[in-house]
C-alpha cells in the first residue's frame, strides 16, 4: 500500500525566469512563501529590525536604571552592617 505524495515539487532552474518571481511551497497545514525583495523592501526590513533592537536596548537600559540604585543601596547596607559587626544568625 503505497501512498501518493500530496504535494508537488517544482524545480526552478538557474536563469529560468518566472512571471511573478515567487516560489510557493504548500502542504496540508504549512505554507512557505519565498519572495525576492527589492532594494526599498530590504531597507524597510532593515529599519524595522534596527527599531526592534533599539527598543530592546532602551527597555533593558531602563530596567538597569531601576535595578542599579536598588543594588547600590543593598551593597551599602551590607557594607555598613559588616562595619558594625552585624552577623547573620546561624
């Protein structure tokens, strides 16, 4: 009992021109679409990636500005406790 493949594979040879310059691969539930980008589309994608990276850096630096003073206060309390001779129970 052999099962026939459900999809169809199309091989595009190098140099062969396609009218839409797109490749579609479709299966039952998944679909892959590969599109050749132009220069403006590549630039737009690059700008979006840089924007996401910048927002991530901005968020992480904001978190650092909140956590750094807390860490400094905790270090100062530990230093003062050590100088006063306070020991942990145990």
